[in-house]
């Protein structure tokens, strides 16, 4: 009898041990497979067609949430940028013995304790979800994968070595019309996809949030203010593969005051509710800054900037061409119902404007057109176009599940901002004011 009991217990323990060992072996294999995919991703990189981008992120080559990647899989090389609760590093794959050891990525690390302390859980969750949804677009920073551990959240992003468009603009003082048209056209394709395929308002368009990649094309980064405003039914497609026809929109509005003062739309300042139309206003400001070297509304006192914006009178230099004036005037229209890009036809009305008459939209989307500015780089890990940053503080507030207010280790934190946020152009940090 006793021998039978011992045999049963031993058998059960043996089965459990065998099962655990098999599970560990499977996890190790999955872990290695994830690292291999990261190492090989760049070789297979291509602009995904819009219909390929909008599938479930878990079913496309980029944008998925990984259960197997770990912080130890990456060697931190240099800080590329810092924020209130995040730091972005240039990283290399750790422990690789083949050519993939030189593969570089940008790794955004967000400490859970800081995210929770600053009540930004839903905000961070939203940023990650939007990046997963748009991963694969040719002019949006690609989130290759995301993962987390007990202390931090991680986003593995494509490294963009050219640095900010803002830096090139300041050095050149202004862009010529051809360069401005090229960059503006790539931004049109970004906004078209965000608005008409994802229902997302970006809400912080400015030169500081646009990088130049090694091939001279734009990459829109920092989706911290991006928000899904509405859903759309599958739209009709134009000949170059992008969505067209804004009549499928199910409109929505949000009231959060966020963005950069010089680029805020009048409806944001008035707090009357806003949607994706704010991006078209900011796009007009951006074209103006490309061509002139500074935005049309500016003052040392932010309140004066807001007064100018609400008044909506843009003053154009005498040297600016007729078509450039016309497209800026159409975009920077205070009445959202008459704003170019927000009227019937959506982004197609912007693409059809005479200022873009020399743009082949299909060639542009598929990156068959050469960028006007090609960064001078020593190699894929060149960081000369990024500033130097102070090291991380030695003492860090620990993360505890008690402080997470329901956040679990197996899911990304979820945070609707409980404070209004306005970023000034002179700093990455955001000041917070009560709603």
C-alpha cells in the first residue's frame, strides 16, 4: 500500500518535472527565435501596404507584444533622448556572434514607478497601442516589438540616425521650396493613414518630432499625445494604395489641452472640442516654418501666441509663392468645416493641391524618390546627430504592484491623462495644469 502511494507521488512529481523542463525548453527556443527575428528584421524591411499595416499587430512582422524578450537581450550604447518618465537608448543586440551583433535599435524604456506616480498609465498604453497599429508605415517610426518586466516597459524602435528635422532647419535657416514640398508630401501620407485608416489624431506635429533616416526620408516619432478619435469603415483606395474618401468617418471629439503653443489649433485653445482637424492646422504651420524658418504665430508670451492663433491672420513674406500661400491659407483656416484636409475628400484634397503638382504619390509612398537631405554617417551606429545627456540618476523609486492601482505584470498599464499638458519648444519636459 505504502509502496503504491510513494509510486503515485513520484510519478506525479516526475510528470510535473518533465512538463516544467519541456516548458522551459520551449521558452528558451521561443526566446532565441525572437532574438533571431530582431536580427533579421532589417534585411526584410519594406514599406507595408496600408491593408498590411492595419492587421492585428500579432499577425504582422512588426508591432507585436513579446512575452520572450528581456532587457538583457540588449546592450545600452548611448542615450538618444530623455523625457519626464522615459529614456530612449541606442542599443545593440547582446551576445551575438555573427554580423547581427552590429544591428542597432532605439530602445524606449519607461519606468513603471514613474509612469504611475505621474498618472500616465493610460497615456503610455495608448502610445504603445497606436505605434503597434501603425507599425510598417514607411514614414512613421517602426515599433518592431514591445515587452516588459517587473520594473519597466520597453519599446524596441527602428533607429533613425539622421536626427531631428528641426536641427537641419535651424542650420539652413529655411528650406527651399522643393525640399519643403518633399517633406510636406511625406507628412501628408502620414496624416492620411493616421486619420483615414486609424482614426487617430497625432496632436503634436512639429519639426522636433520628425527625424530623418539614413536614406533621407522622414520618420514621425513621439506618439505620446496621439489619440484615437473615431473609427472608420474600410475605405476605398486610390491608385497609389492609400486610403481615400473621408465620408466613412464616424466623428469624435476630445477636450484635452495638449501640444506645442506655436502649433495649437484655435479649437484646442478655445476648448470647444477637437478631432483630427488639428493636425491639418499644424501641418499648415509646419509648411510655413519650412519655407520661412519660423512659425507664423510667435511671441515670448504664450498668451499672445494664443491670441494670434484664435485671430487666425497669417502674414506671408512677399517672396512666398502663390501656391504656397494658398495651401497654408487653406490649412490654417479657423473654421474647421472649411479647413483643407478636413472637408469632404479628406487628405485627397490636400494631395490634389497645385503646390504638390510635381509629387508622384505612389513613388513617394514606396520610397522610390530620393530624399533631399542625406545624412553624413560613419555607419549604422553613428550617433553624431543626437545630443549628449546626463546619466540616469543612481537612486530610483521602486515599482510595487500596490502602487499600480490594478496594473498587472502581464499587461501594459492603461492612463487617460488627468491633467492638461502643454510642451514648450525649448524643453522635452511637459508642464501640467489641472483640467
